[in-house]
C-alpha cells in the first residue's frame, strides 16, 4: 500500500482533510504530535515542545502508528497526517538539533522508502485557530511552512500543493493526485 503524507504548518486543515478521506472509506493514520502534547499537558507539562525528549516521543508514537498501518507496498493507499520528516521540520523550527532517534527515523523513512515520494503540502487557509496544542501565530505558521518545504525537498520528496479552499475540493485533489501518483498499480 502506498503511503502518502499530508504535511504543512499547524492549522492548515490537514486533519480535516484526513477526516474527509476517512469518511470516504480510505485508510488514514493519525498525527502523533498533537496527542503527545495533550498527554504531556495532562501530566502537567504546559509547553511540552520545550521539554527534552519531546521529538523522540513524537517519533516513537509515529512509528507505532506506522506499524499498525501494515507494510508499505502495492495495494490501497494510506494517508498519514504527518511523518518523521515533519518532526524533523518541527525540531528545526524549535531550534533543536535532531536527536539520534529522530535522525534514524528520518534516515529509515528515506532509505526504505516508507512513504511515497509524493507528499501533500497543505497550504495555509490564511488564519490559525489557537488551541492548547497550537500556540502559533499566522506569521510563525508561514515561516514553519517554509521549513517543511525545505526539509521535504532536501530529502527528495516531491511536494504536491493543496491550496486553500473548501474541504471537499482539497480532499478530492488529494485523492486524484494520489491516484495519479500510484497509477494503475494501486487503488485510491
């Protein structure tokens, strides 16, 4: 099953697109960072992204979810809300060096082609709605988005832009582009 990544800055609508794909009957894998943040905040860490081990916790949960999705290969496409490459972009955005665990996860993702070379860059809708886990301004989100673009490009991924627009249109763009990327060999 080809694995496609939805990437981009916080608040762009990646999870909404993922929910739509799921409602349309396609297999999806949840984002890990938001769940790690929620857990750590519940444990009393108000700003987990500043804590040591934060990116490693994300990578560990991402790996668990990746394994639950089954092996990569031919068959039905699976859509991932973020990847270890996104976690590397987050680490860079925060000004943290990549931990050995994060570096190994990214190296493995690239070397083993864990994900399809085409990844979906979900562009900003022009606003960011703050949450307990999302404390970023629109200007910061746009800068973070550029770090995603640079990180994915340097690792050899081809980004397919998903522009701002209605959810149904964005989800349809992802479905069609994934189908075209897979070709006749896979089903989306």
